[in-house]
C-alpha cells in the first residue's frame, strides 16, 4: 500500500472533523447549522438530518395514525348493523363512521394548533386551564346546559359534537399537576404545604365528576395526579399515605352505592343466574366474543356479538369486537402498539427532565400515565380481569371529546420532543 493511499483516510477524517467543528461553532453562534463547503449531495443529506433532528418523533406520529385508522375501521364494523335496531332506526349505517371521521378531522386541526404552542406558554396557562375546566364541570351539571344520557349528565351540546368536560379535565390535571410540582419543588418535603393544595384541587375535580356521575374519569384523574406527584419527587411516605387515603375513598364510594357493589359482585361471578342477565350481561357477552375469536378471529366484519347482543360495543367494549373479529393475534398486536407508544412517551419525558425542562418532562410522563392507565382499564374490563367500568380505548373507541383530547395530548408530547431536539442541537425554545 502506498503512502498516499495510507494518508487518504487520515485526510478524510481531518476534513470531516473540520466540517463538524465549523458546524458546532456555527450552531453556538447562531449563524447557521451546516458547514459552508458542501456538495449538493452532502447538502441534501445535511438538510434531511436537520429536518429529522429538529422535527419530531415520526415513529410515534405514525403509530398514533395507525391506531386512529384501525379504530375508525373497528367503529364502523361495530356500528354498521345498529340501524337494524328499532332504537336506532333513524340513523344511517355510516352514522358513527362519519361522526368519528369528523372528530378525527377536528382533533387533527386542534392538534396542529396545540403543537405550535411552546411549553413555556402551557406552563403559564396551566392554572387558568384548570380553573376553566372546573367551570365547565359545573356548567355541565345545569339542566338547561348539560345533556343527560342513561342517567348521567356529562355532555354539553355544541351542535357539531357533544363536548365532555371530563375529557378536558384529564389534560387540565396533567398540566396543573406538572406546573404545581415545579412551583412547589422547594417544599416537597413538607406535607401540608406541598400536598394539601393539590389534594384540594383533586377533591374539587373528583366531587364534580361524581355528581355527573363519572367515577371512571375520577379514577383516571386521581392516577394522573398521584403519578405526577410521585415522579415530581414527593416524599415516599407522603405518597403512600395519599395513595392509601384515595384507595379508602374509592372503597367507601363503592360500598356506599348499591349499583357499584352489584358491579363488583357481577364481576366476581358474571355467569351466575343472578348476574348473567343483569350487571354481568356486558361482561358475559364480551367473554363470549373473545371465545369466538380464538387465535385469528372470525374475520373483519364477522362479529356476532355486535349484532345487538353486546351493549356499547363501539365505545366501552370495542376491544371485545376486535378480539372476536381479529382474534388473540389482533389483541396482542394492539397491546404491543400501546406498550411501545407509552414507553416512547415516557422516554420523551425523561429526556426533557434531563435537559432541565421539568414541567415539559412531567407533562409528557403524565400523558403517558393517562393514556396507558386508561388503555389498561379498558383492556382489563373487556377481558374480565377488572370490574366493569365505562372507559373508552384511547384513539380507537367512538367519542368526539375523547379523540379531540387524545390528539391534543399527543401534539403536546410531540412539541416536547421537538423542543428536546432543538435544545440538544444548541437551539432555543
């Protein structure tokens, strides 16, 4: 090998280091992102790298899109036969499909707008967002404003959709709890100064939700608040004391309500003569759906349980339709997608905290807890592992308010990832 051949790699490395140094100095001075001397091919490659680094997590974005599309298909499959029921005879076969598609469109526009808002501004807005949410939770209880369905007053009619303030309360609690922990970081070892105001906020929200009633949303919001307190560094003794108190509160709520007690007893023995046609009816037919699906399902659109046997198949029991039509394989793929998504969201939160953006990091992790816990409850209820509770499957079940808030939450996570990438490359947010 000649001396020239041996020196060529060294020259190439020296040149590459020189370009890298120029790029670093340019980034620090704010002049530019790329070295001056680049061929057209290198320039195109550099632009692609900058777009990738300064953009947002493409994998997370496409997983969310996949869940939305999959959910749209399953909502149509679960509702296509509903107009055959005299109760829904005035609806078209595509009614729920079109409404879900409109909700996704509205949610996409709202998510695009939410992505434009810096996290510093969300931090300033968080107390006012929480206050506005409390006002909406009060308004929905008024007979001339709130809409009542099956004995629950949870919706505010807006014409193009029925808005559910309890879904906004989940986003508001994430923001408020994250901002609260940042503001109270210096007193996190003192119980009353650090935790009592947060407990009052959670108590107000929970009381308003129980008046609707919507215990499922209250449980999710309590988990969000507790998770952010724990991740924010609250003393372990305080955390377990509050957790024990909350468990006691939920146990008292269940024991004091006959219909909630019946749900628990029906969960323990759903096929009994006492419960099979009562409180255990939904669970028994959900389990029958999974049994029919076996490994690979009966085929898309082939569900029998959705034909007026399984109530709320398009909302609270959508996974049962997925299990029947796509089988165990389809359910496992769905669980895998949610596990990957939650893991990625939590990673984005940890990256933000490592970059000293504590509010943004806690918000991302709070959203991960919210989506992960709600998906866990929905899957557990459908599989008979948890007592029946009306919670939708994020991004998939029918529901305009839920889809809207889910997409805004993911847009906030992508914004956090975008700001993380800018900070890692010497930019400002």
